[in-house]
C-alpha cells in the first residue's frame, strides 16, 4: 500500500486559536479581559454546546460577547481562558449549575446540543475545534473538584488550567486519554468490527482501544487487534490524530498490516468482525451496513484507504 501524505486536518483538529499560554498566569490581564465587553465566551451546559441554525441544516457556533454575558457571570460556574481568536480573548463558561441556561442568554441564541448532533458538514471545522476544546476543558473542571491525592477541595488557577488542592497542595492538570484507532488491511481488504455499544445497529468501524501503561503506540495497536479479533499485525503506519472531546480523548490513527486472516472475536468487545473489499465499502448502503460518521477519524481512515491503493 502506498504511503498517504496527510495534509487535511481531521474534524475538531483545526483550531484557529492562539492559546496564549503566557497569559494564563497574568492575573491582571485575565481580569481585564473578563471585564472587556469585546471578550467572547463559549457557554457549555452539561457537556453540551450552544449552537444555532441546527433545524435549518446550517449549524453555527454561538459566541457570547462580554456585554451580553453579565447574566452568565451572575450565575457563576467554572470559567477558563481558551485563547485568542483573531486577537480577541475567548473564555469557556460552564453553566451546568443552571436547570435551564437559555434564560441567561439573549433571545433566539440557539440551543444547547451534543456537539456531535451538529454533524459533519454542519459546523465549520474551526468552530467545531473551539467548541470541542471548551467542552473537554469544562468536563475536566466539573469532575475534579476534589483532590485525587487526599480528597481535599481544589481551587482553580492559571486561568482555569490548573486545580490546586487547598489541603495538600497537589496540582492537577487537564487530562487527555490517548487511544489508538486502526484500519487493519491485508491485500485488497480491510477488517472492520461491530460493537454492541455502537449507537447505530448496523455500523461497522475500525478497531480501537486505550493505551496501557508502559506500552508504545505500535504495541497498543497490535495488542488491541489481537485481543479483539485474533488477527496478528505486522507493520504499523501512523496516519493522523483527532481530538475527540467525548469526553476527553486523543485518537491516534494508524493503518495496520495484518499477517493473518482468521477471525476469533472477543464477545466482550465485539459482536461481529468481517473483512471488506473496496467494492463492499462503496456499496455499504446497498449491502445493508453503515460506516462511521464522517466527522470521525474512523471514517477518515476508511475513506483514505478507499481512495489510495
């Protein structure tokens, strides 16, 4: 198989932000930015993002300006500096404490939805990356109110990027869990599996799994494929990565060359696994199965394999 040069970023991976990390510990600058009416805020409510136009098929991210954000500030809740958008400060603001956050916003400002509901081809890639960034960071903030070392309460620092334990002094930083995701190929066929956990009953997708301690990425690819399907893997080639803020993963994508073909599935992980040709994949609707959603790296791995021999 020819090596593919990957130039196109994956969904959620094309952020236009300057993260401006040097500003996070500049308390005076952060305070002035929070008070500036030109500053923008990304509201998050119970892991959902504010989007408008979804019903019309033209989803658009909603950023709340500082002069519209007073009710948000009165509500309280975690905030964090995300970075600069064309020079304008941008903050995430979690409104999960409100039973209904919409009255806190100007009328007709959209609705809070699961980011995946906006769908591929809906949100602009830049907006999707920003909303995913806000979602992931606020997920971490909401779930680390207490120290994992001693159980004491934590307080935010570094503009929301550090949580310090008030009791033992331990510092906690945002977590991103690495997972490998791989398209297994052999000759002119690829191996896809179906998990009972998939939201779509007839979807077949690439194999994936979390990295274990002391394990290289290549080892994780080989182990996961062997455990789930009994197929042995030889060469492992890196393809691309994708932030996956559902809730806090980074998907590390590979093409993996199979050394064997016999499938023995782990029923705890998969209900089925099969080899598919390019013709099968191109005719998946006719053949009665579905491929992963187009904003996922799983679909990107498959589509790029179809396009390159």
